[in-house]
C-alpha cells in the first residue's frame, strides 16, 4: 500500500515537471539581446524577461473589456526601451518602458475608436 502512495506522488511530481508554467497568456514579445514579454491579465499590463519568468506590473488597464492587438517594439527613435500598443474598448493605447523595464510614459489614447475609423474607411 505504501508503495502505491509513493508511486502516485512520483507520477504527480513528474507531471508537474513537464507541464509548462501557467503565468497567463503571452500577448507580445521581442526576442534577442533586448528581450521582453508583455501580457495582459488581471486588469493590468505586465512585463517579464521571458514567457515563463516572473511577471512585473506596468500599467493598470485603462478600460473594461478584452485587450486586443497587443504589440511591443524596440523604441528606435530613442534607442532605449520599448513601445507598447494595444486596443481595449475600441480605443488604441500606447505607452513606453525603458530598457530597465520601468514605465517611461503614462498610457496615452491614440484613437477615439478603432471600430469607428474602420467603419468610416469602409464607407469611403
């Protein structure tokens, strides 16, 4: 009986070792020397070095609803940090973080309504 209990624990441990960590959905990342991963979950945007590493908070999400079209790109104009963009509630948002992954700018609204702009283009 004791052997079955030990076997069950070993099987459970092995299953845990091969399972990928569940840190939320990875939504955007930059690979290479200047790597960063950005994700949206629990009402915030987070950064981590890699998809499997510990996330750190960046910004509180500005609206309710799903976050879509998250992107992160190196900031080529200053050669320092990253630009993060995403859409939420029909609005496109933008913020910057430094190479040290500290927030460099507040989130700013880029367009009032992505869906309204798309509708206007389709009508023309």
